[in-house]
């Protein structure tokens, strides 16, 4: 059994205990040692007879059992009756017996338990006005783990539609209080990472509160609350990483993006010198004496035997309530972090960088602050919405499982990015900047407005990539001429997106996600690069003005809420109807064809002698068999007898959503039967003096002339 006697106070968060064994098992355990105890006693006192030694040991064991029984009954009475023992009695008992009886552990703690989209959708309809408050007590060592008092407040409706549960993959829960009533834990089911709340304790159609004490362990795979001790100097760094479904591995919560809640956080650190950073906005996060702990939380810690064990060096950090956040974007980092503050005068938002001491010298603080300041201004203009939080913190984390994570106002980055300055080159610096731009863009696309479920992951990742790319190309590179140009940035996107899309593992940009296990695998080149390239196409197709208006409308309409593809298309359509009413385009059909089906289309071009251009769509292996309506510039390259190359651009050719589209290049008709808004006017470009520069007639002439001159087969490129 993992259960054992504890002869002294548990102190600061101890390694989690299993539930107390039945009393029968207790006596079994005790029966193993009397013989050894008798032997030891007689060894110490040789004059003692065997019978006296047995009597002595039996008496001692009996009194222990009696004490244990008394404690057990008192605790049971206490929990069932909902009354508290007077501190003196409880304290003496706990000190003499040590073990509490009322806690629950999850037998499936170590399993990988999934959450399904239907369950999440149902729970989202039941809950509203959700708020969390939490007091965390951090242990100093990895094996100490941490514990905390957690309180959720929520309005509950349709309680009968589905049983309500709180997600939690933790070591232990205790002191569950629902709507002010202490629950008998024997009636509570804590299984498969879920704390099932008994319906009889909940109030349908009213505000409810759930309060509990929990213990948990630090992780070392950055899926939850990660603990790291720097081997270079022994300093400790703790940080959370919660996307997509790790928040409940940190603390109890409704772990799904469609339930947003503000979090009021207090953290007790074991050491005065630790710094703590979280989502809480404002500059008022301050260190206070332990007396500022809420009396309810203090009582909980006392009952759990934690309060008395707090070290003299403990410090309390208090944070203002965070903005309403989805569970995956909370953040809490604590430890011996070094802080670099932004001193730039042009910054509109206070910015800080947190980094471990051994990597402090590698931080390109100037570059990061400059990039972030530029980006905030760029995005505020792009989305017509001010930066919504009152600070922006960057935390470089050791052993971070991904590149970076856009937690609200406290973005975490892997500190693998930080290298000695003489090892850095422009490519690395630009990539570093790009990640910062990407994470900042999430402030509007991801944090302020959040997808309802992981099937719309692209709504934040594709947009963050797209916004970061245009910010990089249209703003940041102006100050950094040595960075890669706009074309290089987009070609890289196209290359990565396309190669992901041609593989057997490809999927639609908007991918069906049954459960949280699927969500993990959706973070790939399709959701990021292909999605961003598609938005770039949209930028070209409907024009920047309409796109920007659609983006801004979406942010304004769904601020602090959740939304889906349909909501986004609605905003885009609204913007298009207002700004470009003449545009003949069915945005819904068009977006569906690109977002809900995988794979690109291949297009082959043939030119006949009458000037007809035939474009034939097909699909590569593994791709969904779908023809799409798309507008492309066609570049025709001809090789002449004299080994000269003539190139002609046929601009804005619109392909119908069918296999074959024929465009008549003859002068009598338009070469570009296409939409009127956005993009460039009809133009022709030539690699030789024989091809002329602009109107349709001359375009036709140049194509005919080139066709007649062709000796080998025409080469067609796009
Ligand atoms: Zn992202």
C-alpha cells in the first residue's frame, strides 16, 4: 500500500497520499512489526522477560489503535456533520496521528483521458458567468509538488441535460464544498480526471459555487506545471503550459476553449526571492504578507495541514483578476527568473522579459521590444482595436515542449531560441522576431476571440501566421533590410504548406476534431502555413480593404467570446457587401471549398490556334476530389526557334468550380472575366520586345505571335 503513517505534520505540499485504507488493513499492516519490536526491546533491555516485552508492545499497539479509531470517528463526524473541530483538538489529533481520512484520489490518474467535442458542447450550454479564484502553494523541490485552494463560480442552466463535472488530473482532492455545504467525499466520484458534482448539491437556474482543496505534482514534460532546476546554478524555474488540454493537469477547471472565465490568483512561494508572473493585468501585482490570504482559504490550508508547515521565508503574490480566458491560455510562472524591463519611450504597453539567469546575456531585448512595439501598433491598426491588456510579458522557459505559447499577456517561449550573440545570424533573428509577431497576433485572434472547439484551430493559427507575415513584410523588414524579403517569406509558407498538403497525412484546414487527442495532432503545417497561404489568397481575391474590415468586424463582434468558421465568413460577407457590393462572389461556397477539403488543385493549360485558353483542374494523390473556383494569374512561357523565351502574363483568370474552364483570349472578349474588386488591373508582361505591355488586343497579338513561333512544346507555369 502507498498509504503510510505520518508522524509529523505534512508541512508544505507533500507527495500525494492515496486514500486511507479501511481500518482492517491497518491492523494487518501493524501485525508485521510486533515480533521485531519485541526483539528490539529485549535487545535494549536484556533483563526484560519475553512475556513482559510482548505485553508492553501489545499495550503500545492497542493504545495506537484506540487513538487512530478515535481520530477516524472524529474526522468522519466532522465531515458528515459539516462542523469543524476546534483548532486545539484538531491540531493535537493531527499532530499525534498525522494522517487525514477525507481525501479522494483518481485511480486513473496516470491514464491519458480524452474529452469529446459533444461533451464540451453540452457543458458550454449549461454554464455561463464563470469565474475562478485560486490560491496556490508552491513546493520548493520537484518532489514537493504543489497544492491549492480552488473556487469556481458559475451560473448553471439545464442541469438535467448532462451530469456536471470539473476536469482535474491531480493527485488528490479534499474539502469539497458545493454552495457552502461541505460534501461527504464518499458520495463524490473522482474518476478518469473528472470530479463529478452530485446534482442534489447544485442549483439549477442559479449561481453556484464549488470550492475544494487539491494537491498535485509538478511535471517535467511541460504539459501542466513544469519544474526545472538549472544544472548550471541550481536555480529553480516553474512555468505552466496548458494547450490544448493540459489546464486540468495544473488545477481543477472546466477545461475547454468555449468556457471562458476570469482567474483571480494568489500564489504562496516558498522563497521570498522568487518572482511570479501571470495573466493578471495591471501593475498592482504586489507581494503581501501571508495575512492577505482569504480566511476561507486559510482555513482550508489549516485543515489540510499545510498552513502550519509554511516556511518562514514564504511570500504571497496577489494578482488582479485576469480577463476572461479560455482554459488553455492561463499562465503562471514562478522562480528565480531575471527580469528585463522595456525602457523604450515609444512603447504604449508595459513590457517585460523573464529569463533564467544563465541565459540572460543571450536575450536580444532591444530587438524584441522594438519588434513587439511595432507589431502592437500594426495590429491595432489592422484590427481597429487597441491592445486589450494592460501589460505584455515574455517568459523564456527551459525544456519547453513547443516554440511558444500565447498565454494572455504572458507569452511563454522556448529558451532554446536564445543562443550566444556571435552564433546568431539574420535568418535566426528573423525567425525569432517572426515567432514574437505570431504570438502577439494571437492577442486578437485566439485570446480576445477564441475558437469554440479545436476544429477551428486555424481561426487562430492561420490568422496569427498570416498577420505575422504581413507585419513582417510590410513593417518590420523596413527597419531590418538584411531580413528576408516579402517574396521569400511567402514562398517559404507556400513551400511548407504545399508539402504538408501533398502527404498522405494531409487534412482540410478546418479539420474535424472528435476529441482532445485529435486536437494535439492538428498543430501542423496545414493549420499554420497552408491556412495562412489561403488567407493570403483571400487577401488577393477580395482585396485588403474588405479583408481588413472583415477581420475588424469579427474582433469587435466576438470580443471575449467564442466563434467559428461560420461566424467569420458572416463578418467577411458583411464587409464585402458594405465595401464592394458589386463583387460577384459567394464567399461561403468559396471558403468551404478551400477550408473543408484537403489538397491543392493542379491546373494544366492548353492554347489552341484560335486563341482559346483551356484550363483543366485535377487533384494530386491523397487530396479530396474537389474542383474549386479560383482566380489566378497565368504565366505562359514560350520558347522560340531562336532559343529565345517569351513570357506573357494573363492576369486574373477565374477558373470555374469544374474540371474545364475555357477563356477566349481573342480581342473581342475580355481575357479576364472575373471579379471587379481588388487585385491589379489587366496587364501583360513580356520577356521580349515583340510582346506588348497592356491592352487585351496586344495581349492576344503577343500570344498568337508567340504560339506561331513556338517550335518545341509550350511550357506553362503558374
Ligand atoms: Zn500560434
